C-alpha cells in the first residue's frame, strides 16, 4: 500500500492540450504552478483531467487555466512574455544594495552574532578610515543601478560615527550630480544613539533598522550588553524614532532573529511588535554563520522546529488581522510573487540571488565581497567570496569577477536539480553562501538543505492558507502595502 | 519488486517503463534519508537501486512506497518538460532579448490569440501526439534562427566581455555627464516594457 496516493499514469499526459506546469501535493489538493508564477489548487479529479487534457472547455476552471498560461493551445504569448519580464526586471538593474561595514567593533555580544564582531577594547584597527570610505562611496556610485541603498552594518556602526557621518554627507553630495534614487540605512542596536546623532541622521533622511528579539528577558538573553539593558535602550529609541518619522518617507524597522529560546514564545514576540506599532514582523531563522555556528547546539534548532514556530506565529498573525493589518515579512515576500507580476527583489530569495549583481559588501579595510553573507564568512577565516579591494580592482573587474559568475550559476534555480522541478520555483531562491556553509559546496544539496526545507514549509503553509478566501483578502492587503521605497529587500 | 532488510532496500525498476532520468531524479529526492547506489543489470533493461538507510530515517517500507510514487511524479515531470521545452525557451528568450512586448494583460484566452500567436505549437503537438512522439519546435524556422543567433551572441561574448545587459559598465561611462534620473536608469527598451506590466487578477 502506498504512503500517498499515486498521481496518475504519466502516459495519459496530453502534450497538445496541457502546457508546462510544476506540481506538488498539498493535503488533498494539487498545487500547479508555471514559469509565469501563476498557480492553481486543484482537487484530485480536476488535476488528473488537466494532465490528461480532458477538462471541460466551457468550464470556468478551463478559462482560468487558459488565462494563466497552463493550456498549451490557448497560450497568450505576449501577455506571458510581458509577465515574465516584469517578474524578472531585476535582471536589468545591477547592484543596488551596498553594505558598508564601517567597523567590526560592537558593544554587544549577541549569542548568534553572524558578523563575529570584535570587542570595543580591540582598538581602532577594525574601523574604516575616511580615505577608504571615500573610495567605497566612489565605487558605489559607479553601479549601473539607478537606485542605490547604502546600508551601514558592523559591528555596531555608531562606534565609528565620524565615518558614518562622512559617508552620509559625501554620498548625498555626490548624488546631487548623479541624481540616483539614493537611500541610506543604518542598522544599529541604537545603544550609542544620542540626540545629536539622531538629528544629523534625521536631517539627512536616513532609514533606521534595529534588532528586537521579543520581550525584554528574551531579547536580553540573546543580545548580551555589558553596558546595561539592551532591550530598554532599543525600545526607548525605537519609540522616539518611530514617533519622529511617522509621516516621513524614511522610518524605523525592527528585525527579529529566532533562537531556540524564541520557539515557545511566538505570541509574546508578535505582541511585542504589534505593541510597538510595527507594520509587521519578520520571522527570520538563524544562519549557520559566525558565532551562531559555534553555539548551534545551544541556540540552534532543526528546520522542522523552526517551521512549527513559524506556523503558530503565522496563524496567530492571521488572528490579529481580523482586527488590524499586520504582516509577516517572509510570507509577504512570497505572496507578492505569488499574487502579482512583480518581484519585491528580496536579494536572498530570487533567482539568481543578488550576490554581486544585486548587492556588494565593503569591509572596513576596503575589501569587497559578493554579499554580506560572504563577508560574514570571511570573519570565519574563509575568503572564498572576496572579490578584491576598492583600492585595486575596478568596478568592471568586481562585478565581472568569476566568483560572481559562479554564484549566479549556482543560485539560478534552473540549474538546480531539485529546484528546477519544484512547484515553488517561481517564488523561491537559494543562497550559495548558505549552501557553502552547510554543505561545503555553493550548489548545495536541496533534499537535505535547511533553508530549502524552511522555504518549502513556509510556502506549504502559505498555499494552504491561501485556499481560504478570507485569508486571500488579508494577503491582498499585505502585498498592497508591499510597495517598498527602496529597490531591494534583504534580511 | 522490493527486497527489504532492516537497513537496506533493494529495488528493481523496469527502465522500459520509467526513463533513467526519472529514476535518478526520484533517487535524488530521497538523498536526505538514504544513501543510494544505482546500477544496471546485465541486460540493461532493469535498473537496480540499493538504498541504505541514514540515521533517523523513516521506515524503509514507507520509503519504498513513496519512491514508487515519486517515480510516477518524475516521469510525468519529464514528459511535461520535454513536451514544452521549445515553447518555454521561446518565451524566456523573447522576454530577455525583445522589447516589443505589448502590454496586454493575460485575459482569458481566446481562439484568435492562441492560433495567431503560435499556430505551429498546436499543429506540431497534435502531429506529435498522433505519431506518439513528443512535439517538435513550437516556433517557425526563421524565429528559431533568430533565437539561436541571439543565444550565440550571448555565449560568444565569453569571459571578460560577457555583459549582454551592460551591467558591468560604470554609471558615469554609461550615462556620461547627462545622468538620467533614477527612474530612467534602466535601458529605455526595458523601461518601456516594465511600464507595461501585465496586471492580473486571480
């Protein structure tokens, strides 16, 4: 006896009627998707009829499938080509996200620190100099992308405040001539923020992003701060910045990192974000990079454990949506791809991924990396993803580097044995750096890949919930809000 | 046919029923749970699989059942893929290299659009079905030649110069003193198409 019912006799497939589709069984339904990102959930009988080309041509289902490019002899080529181009418009851009690590020093010692930050006492050896900062900004403005985001990372960027200030001023000055769509983000724990710094950043329209891991005890357990109460500092400044930027184009967001300690506390975590007035929460799983890798036994979890947490949180968020709009960000990224013809350009979940062709990371010493994750790996002593230095390699040499080509090939889902056939291919993406960290190979092995399992679990849950009209209405509101002001999204 | 022991499972699959590619793909799907060795027997008609259970994996009898279902899935996937290979290449290639894409939203399809757009697709598929073979190219010879040429150009540009989309040209060199506004940063022909995003309602 079979564990799951067989699909059908493949010999019944009708190559005249039935267009290209991928499929996946979801409970009692079959999910079918195609290259244009269109989907349909079919019952067993309809699925078998569809495959065999036996659907009633007068039926509504047949019309919907024809409209969505599933019926081979009813293909609207122009519409599908336009849709494909729209969904893949990022291919014509170039690096829009530029991560600048102005220092490796940090006053926190987070359990999962993926950047492997160094202690404050380490001195200024790992602070970016103004000379290097100038070269970095000059290089950033060479990007062919008309939209540029400079994102300060660390360490804690505010530790090297003079260079943050210099880059903000110099970039704004350069942009008066370049006239790009320039956004500047500061990713900070906010513990070193003061009124003068905030005024400068506010006046220069800098976006803020901070880490918030949930209620105070959980946050402080994850984010160890010798200088006091990390949660109190973060929340104090979050509230202040939130108030001041409420009607502005730039604003503050918070990011959650889920550790083993978070797993039983999904409601409290979501409530914390709702209580602070956030528009949503980003339920991010841990990456096996930096310190997280060293203490994985204590703070890590399996993909299934994370998915259990995710599903509970997600369903709780759906309950909240009966009163007010509040989204989950991973779902919103996927739903934007599922329910519209646009790609939110989330660099870690696209095909090919954004490394080198969507983002570039600059280390404190001017070292250039294909992406921030590649730079994080260098902190573990592995320079595989280093492209050179702003002082030596040209822009063309950097973006044409063989490493970027290799990453692009590896993250192009058409080249992945399992992904190319997966029903979730139109919506998914893989991270070659993550594959490299997990499998020692940028191509990875999807059947045992943690991120693959997590993405599939999340998408299974989304499509299961999408099968209910009430939820569909909620999701449409989420993606309506998803028109971001920046040209990329990333974790 | 299965021969199950506690830690190992031997499967024999008739390769005249299931293509080797489908057998390999199905085996790959289970590589997180079992170690797999694939061989052919002397005659070549039978493919033998030796599945060795990994620690913590499901019962091998369940894996055997799932594997047989997966064989069907993979065989179907392969058929669907092969039947639609040319048509998919045509769409993606045209999307990548052509700017002449009308803005039509994917409305419910009509006889006119499908026949007018790619009459060869249906005819060739019908012929293929009648002949019991997979359909041939869904595009006419001239268009196919054009696609081949474009693909050839992309390949020919090779390492160091492989920048068909111009993403490696620095901003100032590309646009000079006349920096366009951010909104016009993408090549004009791409922009034209991006403007015409097909709207879709489920």
